[in-house]
C-alpha cells in the first residue's frame, strides 16, 4: 500500500493579534501544559516579544500551523535575543515548517541588527542553523536547565565575547491588564 503524501502550502508572516488563543492551544498540543514551568518561560513572563520578531506559519486558509518568537534579554551584560518557543502542529512535524520558521526568524533578527540569538534546545537539531554551546559556558539561565542545551548563534562574530552571568529579561513589558488575562 502506498502512503499518500499531503503537500501543505504554508506562508510565514508576522504573528497576528487574533492568533493568541490559537497559538496557546498549539503550544499546549506541541509542548504540553508543563511548558510554562521552564526556565526560558521565566525570561518571557510579563514581556512582549522583541519588536517585529514574532512569527506564524499558516496554511492557505489562514490556519495556524507553527509559531516562533524572539525575546529581548540581557546575556551577562550583552544585549541578545532568546528564541522560543518554536512549535509546529504535532501532526505536521518533519514537514519543514519548523526549519522555515527558524530560517525566517534568524534572517529577520539579522536584518533588524540583532547580534546574538540564544535558545535552550537540542543541539543536534539547532546545529544546522549555526547554534552551538561553544560560547555559552559563562552564561546561566535563571532556574534549572541542562547546561549543554543552552545554545547561541552569533549574527556578528565575537558578539558574545565577554558575556558572563545570568541571563535576565529585557525589553518591552506587557500591560498589567494583559498580564492578568494571560494568567
């Protein structure tokens, strides 16, 4: 019996305000409801994504298929972005949507003049985009994390030189009303 392959046409664009609930549901399906307990979430809580760096992958009908956001952080005295979460609808994994979102996010961060992207994730997956733990040894996440999973991509060579300390949130804060609704 031959397997039927379904080709899905996707487009990637800036995240829309009307996608909030769909994005949260997608993240729960893809990562589980415990995702909010991760150390990375401590850096995102109460903040807005970096200006112009929240993206959605949609099908031709506008259905949300994937999401990625980048957040402003202080990486031991150096301005950086924290990528995450990256999520794709579980039924569409291995279809290239996550890779397309990653490439788009990296290109836009570089275009906007950012110099460093950090993330906590699987090195074998993220190495294909240039991420490694080579320069993150002097940095730490707030709360528990696996050190070998703290990865960086320098968009400007040497941008992480001298970075030392605990990664802290930076950037735009959510308004209090929105904070309560998100909780």
